[in-house]
């Protein structure tokens, strides 16, 4: 959530930053107007309370009963205080409702632009290879008998799928290898969070109210299925003060992710690139603001390292202001090359959200004993999205005889080094 004080003190900067993101006519003037009235109400209420306390003290000091005039005056004062409190509550709610749908402000070094055409490739690793006769995963995996799109559609409808045999084991192996790598090599604490979360937790992560129509919800319990483990990891310390010397906190989790994907209608619908349910390993950090940029670079390096150990060609994109996520202040995407599909697949987004999520969650930390609390920065990143990595491993590993060679790092987890064609 944006800081109300920033909006009031630096209105034009905030307006310009929101326009950079593509926000049309952001309601900053209305927020400033409401805040002005909020301050007036606080001032008048404080003055009325001071008057009431002064009269009460005077009557007490004089050890007498209040006069009828004093009683009438106090009633009028109490009525004004009550009316002001009611109006103040309404105004504060209006301000919150106006601020909550506003996205985070992009950092200064985020490229200009309103869509993916303005994203900048900042790094490449490996070559865009082309394999003679290469098949896309939806044909290759179906022929191998490890992917069944028809069964997924029969069970659940369009854009669901079923993995079978070595395809399911490969997916499980990817998740286990990633979790072990993050925990053993990169120092993360593994978390197994709930998959259903409260509305407050969704709001704290930035998914509500903006993306309500893209989320799955259980109406009876008013619980929401997570669109990513980021939501639950961001909620681990909501409403808490993190004690001194505990930052940075580094968490990793593997969860299913549930998304309606209304905004993606007609895009990437072949195969399993864009589906309603998929597995992902998620990195999440709480850090001191001064260390935020360093941690962003570390997380980017970790995600790249996973791609390198799998032997995949990748490129890193720095996203423009109009293409970063709602809660993000800066994002790097990692895309891997899939020679069968003939395209680059996004497998990770690494973002810093600065204090945006911490403010929504009321998450704070105490830098040292006796010091005032501050808001930490939160960072998140896919480490990695499993279906698209599954695709890349499959399409890059395909051989002339129709088999698929498994990357060496995964073989202790799969128990096999090759997926053979069906007889």
C-alpha cells in the first residue's frame, strides 16, 4: 500500500509515478482532499476533548455540581465529538478504499514503457538452439505417454492437465531438487504453508481487492486459494514486530498455484504454458531497506543458477514500468529457450516490493533494542515455475530416437536418466 503521507506531501511525484505505470487519472487529488478533512476533524475533536477535560477538571477542583449551562455545553461538545468520530471513521475508510487499488510506485531505474515491448534484455546465457525435427511439448509428451490433456479436460475442463508416469516423477523431481538447492546452497528455510488463506492475507500481499475476479474463493468459509506461495509467505509475519538481528528472513515453499487467468484468454493456450493450476517453488525475503537492492541481485543470481545447472539457455529481462506486477517496484524476468515450441518461456519473476506489502500487512521490525520500529522490504521470486521448466527440460532433452535425456542434476531425484518412447 502506498504511504498516505507520501501522497499528501509529494502529490505530483506520486501522480507521475502512477501515470508511468499506466494508471489512468489516479485519484490522488481526492485522497489529498479527504486527508485535509481528516486532519480538520482530528484537530477539532482534540480541541473539544481538551475543553471537556478542562471543564471537568474545574468542576472537580471546585468540588461542586455542574451548572445546567455547563451540562448543556458538555452535551453539545460530546455530540460534536461523536459526530466527528463517525465522520472520521467514514473518511479513513474512503481513503483506504482509494489507496488499496493503487499499485506500487516503480523505482527510478525501471525502464519507461507501458507494455512488454518496452522491456529490456539485460543478460543472455547460452544459445537459441534449433533441433531438427524438434517437437513441441504437447506433441512430444503426449507421444511419450507422460502428458494427458484430454484427461485433464474431462476431469476439470479446459486448461487443466494430467501428468503420468515419468512425467509426474519429473515434475516431483524438479520441485524436490529446487527446494533442496534453495535450502542447502542458498540458505532458505523451507515452509509448507496453507493453500487457503483469509481475505486479509490476500489483501496484505496485494491480490485483493484489485484481482478479486482472477482468484478462486470458497464462499462458505470466505477463504481464498493461493495464486502463489508468495501470498502465504508474505503473511507469515503480518501484524508482527520482527525482533532485532533476525533480518534477513529467507523462506522458500513449493505449492500449487490457482489462477482463473481471465486476462490471458486466447494467449498461450496450447499445452501447459498457461493453466489454472500449476506447481511453483517460491523464494521470499524480508530485509532491511538499505540491503534491498543487494538481496534482489542475490535472488536473481539464484534463479539463474538453477537454469544453468539444468543446462538451459536463458535471458534476463528488466521489465518496464507498465509491465511490472501490481505490488512490485522493480522486476526482472528470466526466460528459458524451448526449441520445440520455438519460444522463450518465462520461468521466474524476481521482484522487490520495497515496503508496499509490509505496510498493507502492518509488518514491522526493530533494528536494535530500544530503537523505533521500521517497515522491512519484501522481495519475492519464482525459483522456479515448474510446468514451464518441465517443458524446457523436455524440449531441450529430446533426441533423434524420440527419447528425452534428463539433466544430470535431476537424475538422483528422478531415478532415471532418460524417458524412452512407448513401444
